[in-house]
């Protein structure tokens, strides 16, 4: 009897094994925590001289990866406020879904806007300060809304479309008006940089919307064209931005370059921003020139020594800064 029972159990186990092997194991959620810190020593030669050590920014990122192509991101943005205080606020808080085999990713929440994250990746020196369109209030890096990212043919074409509040991640929810923003970038020549910003690229951006009640629903429109080239050794880019704020039209011209010395941890950077807040007003432009040398101390630490000069067409006193900056990634 025992022998027969054992034989039956053995047969059942042999039949059950293939079925068990075919059952997919549940994928455990993957959650990682990291961050970035920007710190600097700054000497400013202006009407009022300053000589300070600062932590200009700190980000803490919590990234989640789940089954079914679902990812999440929450980023805390820690900024200095006043003399001794820091402010903690949300920079990103969104969920994303990439269907299996799809070229599209759908995002909902407080997310990257279509252009700023793209150019910061191309420039790669956020540690020096924000890019021209962000620094001069034309675009913001994050906003609340819904967006779709796409990439095709190994990033030969990539882009993003978003419908957002339009006030930026630090400006509140605004009113019933929403902004429509879109970017498309096309690689017309390959280099040894196959990333989403690599190669010779043509990039266009458009953002149209309305201001909130304080500006009686006046226009908030931006149109941008950019030509860029990036390889493992060299980055060059130039862009023109037309911006309309209510009844005022302005422009921003920005050009920058990065050259990595061959077989070296040293790179040379340069940037010029020409900003005209109102093209109908004479002697209204200001020009910022940035130049410096960086050293990649380790994969997690980069150092930068640079000069930053802002001059004014109106004849106002120029501002000159000498900076020693560091970026820590953890």
C-alpha cells in the first residue's frame, strides 16, 4: 500500500513540476535612494562685495521600479533661504508607464518639462548654475501635469509633449488656464556619443499658455530653436529663444561648449548668454560670459573653477564672480 501511495505521489509531482516552472515569479519592487549636492566658494566683485561658502542646491531622489513598466520618482529639492535656513520642497513627484515594446512613456504628476532637462543633460554643468532659459525665467525645469515622452530608432528622434499648470513646480497651481509644451530633437549625424543628446542635432521647442489672474490671462509663449553637436570629447550648442510675457516680447541667445582633454579628467567649458528682456526698449540687453576648467576627481565628485561675468548694455555696473564649485553624487 505504501509503495502504491509513493508511486502516485511521485507521478503527481512530475506532472506538477512543468506547471510550476511556467508560473512567472512576481517581480519585487526595486527602490533606490540617491542624490546630488552642489556646493561652492564664491567671491563677487560688485557694488557690494561678497565672499562666501554656500551649498547652492541638494537633491534627494527616491526611484521606484515595478512590474508592468511602471516607474516612480520623488525628488526633494533643498535650497538655501535667508542666512541660516534651508527650504525643502518637492521638485519631482510622478509616476511613469512604458508599455512593453512601446516607444512612448506616459507621465503624470510633478515631472520634467520638455526642454530644460534635455539641455541640462547636453550642457552637463548644472553645477555652475542654471541654463540661460531657466536662469532668466523663460522656462522652468519642473511642472505639474501630464506628459508623453517618445524615442525612436535608438534616439535618432526623441521628444516630449506635456500639458501643465504653467506656473512651475514652485509657483503654485495657477488658474484654469493650462500650458501646452512640446520638444522634438532629430539627430542628423552620428558621433561616438549615442545618448539622447549625442550627435549633430536639430532641436525645436514651443510652449504656449496664459498667465494667471495677476496678469489677466495674458500670453506666456516661448519658441526655441537649437543646433547642437556632442561627441565623447566635444560639445557645442547654440540656441535662440523668443519669449512673450503679457504684452512684452524678449529674446535669449545662448551658446556653450565643453572640450574634454584626450585621456584626461580635465575639461574646459565656456558659455555666453545674451538676454534682451524687452526687444522694444533700447540699451536693455545684458550679457553673461562663463569660462572655466573642471576636473573629474572620481565618478562621484567633480570640481570646477570658473569666472562668471554679467555686464549691462545700459551702463550699469558689471558683476564679476570667481567661483570654485563642486558636485557630489551619491
